[in-house]
């Protein structure tokens, strides 16, 4: 039930408030007055008010003394302190007791109206403005459907949609959020065609105009930062979507100036491929050719990421032309974070690169499908963003950033791939040798029942992937699909519908944030 549009003004000089009272009543407010604190408390116990205007300097009990009792009666009521004093200590006391605003006498009636309006109607006004702005922009964004966008336009469009997704969720606009989701779904179809046409061309001709890919992160972002200062922290948060980055930014900006950009993950958008490409500067087939002992034919895909430190050292040596000291840490647990923070000051005191890989979000998205509690607290993209922010605030990532800022060391922060909220099963037919992944599959005689459900890759080399045997193909899921076998249709639907998965070819998985963080103290 909305609160009444009413004000209680507590001030011992009630005769001097007549002009204020008339003006506020003309604006539709009911204004009650109390000359003493005890009278005001009695009035508050009888009925609720929208706002209390509380004079600080009254005979007997001061306004600050009354405030705890006012809060005890109605914790949700807005309280504005009004005082003749501009004393800094009083201002700090008022802020410390959590008044909602502060006015210094003499006050103009419009000043009071402005404060009261902001407190009572600010959220509604902001929500109306958000809805109006989105509806205007939505018409323009809809016009991009079916258009032949270049890679930069895709990056800008997807980043803008992520910002709108966060803003509409925060503004509690379910109808507009649903319209945005429909637009995102239709754009994924366009993106499927865009990637099918252009991705092999990017790899075939690296000199052509193409986006930065996973293999370019070291050369285009990490090395320039390293050359500028001689020291850099390279933070990679596994499986971070653009919308999740949106809710983390304001936690970082008090410490760092941000230069933001985007890059495209290579395919498949999965850790063994995309993260190795970042650390090596090589496509998977190039890693396999150079280091067959590391990238042969392992049965366990996790083992493919066992040599990231060596790959990064090798890449930096080639890019810089000399040996670059590398300190590499991969963190899975809270204990790992505690150990890292003990070693981090020594790492940051040395020249070169301190590379830190954090796996929490990837573990969360995988574990969510297996754990009923995790599924419940991260039910949709908005909940996943909230959980990501809650983790980040108290995470070893944030502690590492604070330490880097204290020691004036710049940070390059990025991710290796995103994820997509999957709702649609897509039946695939395969032999027993097919890989088990839900968003991409390698195998012989592999095909999707619906050709529109996946990108079929016959020539693995054209996608920068090592050959896997005669007749082996790659299927890359598109849209919000996840692969199921005809014999396990119900089992997979029950288990994975609504899961956040990766490996396929969607904007959410491929278009990723990369940010250079420069400590503010270095200005």
C-alpha cells in the first residue's frame, strides 16, 4: 500500500513555517506540524507520514536525540534534518545517524519540495524515464534485425543490450525485459549467420579487418600495458558474461580508471580452447603442432589447460623479444584465495606479469545444474548477476585488485568465454565416439535433427582446430539450445533445461569484456 502524500514538520518555530506549508499544500501535500519532540512522537504513533522534516536545534530534546525513536516507530519513513548550523561535526553526526537528506536554514519552499519529491517519487520518476528511454531506443534497436552488421557494430550492439538488460532488471520492468529478451533471441539468429560467414574468413586471412580474438588478447591488450609500466596483473575470470561485468564495474571504479574494450572468443567457446588461445596467442591446431605432448588426444579435457603458465611465458618471450618474468596462479577454492593473498605482495613487487585465473563463476554455472540450492538462488540471468556481484565484493579477486591499487600496479581484467541460458533441447545423432559436451560436439557422422540448431563444421582446420580423425565433424550450438540424444531426451531435458552453458556460437558466449585498470593514485 503506498504511503500517504503527507509531511510532518517538527520545529519549535511553527509560526515561521506558514509560507512553506501553503506552498507544499498547493503541491498536493498534507502538512502537519509539531512544536515539541514528544508531541511529534505521539502523532507518529497515531498515523504514518510520508516524510518527517526534523529541526535539529529545539528546546529540550535535539533532533538527533529524537531520530532513534522516530526510526523505532517507522524504520521505513524518510527523515530530513533541517538546521541553522553549518557545523561540519553536526553534518557528520546527521549522516552517521542515516538521515535521508539534510537542509540548512534558511530554506526556500522549492528546496523542500525538491527534497521531498526526490525521496517520495524519485524511484517512480526514474522508472518512468527508464521506460521512456528504452521504448524510444527499442524501436531503433529493432531496426537492426536482419541488417548486415560488421563486427564492431555487433560488439557495440551486444554491449548496449547487456546494459539495458541490467537497467531494466534493476528498474523492475518485467514487460520491457521480456521485449528485450525477444529482441536478443531474434538477433542470435542473425549472429549465427554472421559467424558462419565470417569466422572462417577471419582465420584464413588474419590481416583482414577482423575483431580481436582470444589469440590477440596478449598482443593487443596485455603487452602494451606491460611495456607502459613494466609490471601488470593479468586477471582472468572464467565464464564472465558482459551483463555480469556490467554489475561489477562500479565496485572497481573507486580504485581504478577503466579503459574498456571487447574481443571475440574463438570457437568452441570452452575453456580448453578459448583460454589456451589467450595464454598461448595460438589457435588450438597451432598449439597441437608446436606442443603435441600437451595437446595430443587427451581423454580428459581438463588436462588441456595444464600448461597455461608455460604457454604465457612462451608467448610473452616472442612478443617482447626477451624473457618476461611470469607468476601464474589458478584459484578454485577459498583456501586458494587465502594462500594467494599471502604471496601477492611479493608477486607485485617484481617486474613482469602476475597472471591470476579465477574459476568461481565457471564452477557456479556448472554446479548450478547439479545442485538444487544453487539452481534456486541463480534461477535466471538477473539472479546470476546478483550472485556474481555478491561473490565479487568479498572475493580474492577484489582483494587482489585492492592490493594492486595500493602498490600502483595496473591490471588487465578479462574472461575466456561467456555463457547462455539454455531452454531449448536440440536432438543430435552421433556415434558412440562423440564428445559429451552440451553446446559443442566432435564426432563422426554427427548431425543435428534441425539444421538451424547448430553450425556444422566439416573442415576443422578452417576453424583453427586440430584434425581428430577421418570424418570427424564439429557441431556448435546456436541460440539457447543444448544438445540431447534421442535415447536420453527426457533425462537431458529434465537435467539441463534452464542451465547456463557455453561452447556454442552466440553473442553472450563470444563477445567479451576486456578492461585495463589504471590505479587512480597514479594520476
